[in-house]
C-alpha cells in the first residue's frame, strides 16, 4: 500500500476546497510527530476527510442539492481509497447512515410546497426603467408563489386602494358638477 500524496492533496484542495497551506503544514506536523509511515499518512487523510465532510454538512445549504453534494464528496474519497486498495467499508457505512438518518431528518423539516415560499424583498432603483421592470417582476413572482395569506393581504390592499381612488373620482365629479351648474 503506497499513498500518493499529490493525489490526495489535489482531491482535498481542488474538490473539497481545503486550504492548501493549512493542509501542507498539518501534514508536515503530523509526519514530524508520528513518522512518515504509510499508515500515518492514511490516518491523516482519513481524519482530514472526516473533518471536511463534517464542515460541509454544517455549511452547505440544506436544499435539493444537499444530498448530491455530500454523496459526491463521499464517493470521490471512496474512489480514491479504492484506487489504492484501501478498505472503504467505514466510509460506505457512514454514507449509508447519512442517507438513511440525517437526510431523512432534513427532508422532514424542509418540506417544499406551496406554504414554504418566502417572498423576495430586493430593493431596486425605481428611477430607472430596469429598476421598475425588476421590481414589477419581483412583485408578480412574489404574488404568484406566495401563500394564500400573503395573496389575501395583497388583494385587501388593492381593494382599499381602488376604493380610495373611486371615492376621490366621485368627489371630483360632484365638485365639477356643482361648479358647472352655477
């Protein structure tokens, strides 16, 4: 069993987005403390993977891509280990546990449906044509995807505004009628 350091360094730096200088300094520290044996290097890379995957599980957004991202990272590391003829059962069982336990909890708490839409509230410059268009599109998107309560609230506001406009028009009509009748 020989561990190709460049393969694992490239895997962690390019795919896992680990910090290259920190990875290198930690590797040097571990090899200085415990020796430069293949088992030490393997244990180091396994520990790095476990730390990185734990960090990814905490930081990655728990959406529809969460399962894909974590599974892909596990599979990349398992593939690298298999290329070096290293036992991967621990990581395969960890992946199975993740998909069975952790992912099931997330799917229960992250139900997607008509009641989970959060309206956007990005502010655009209404003095520009682009800003007015984007604000109008955002408002339409929020109304179409909003909850029934959100739509009801918007409809109530529209009804009040139309009522005020109609009252003002009627008042002006009567004022004009009074002025022309004299």
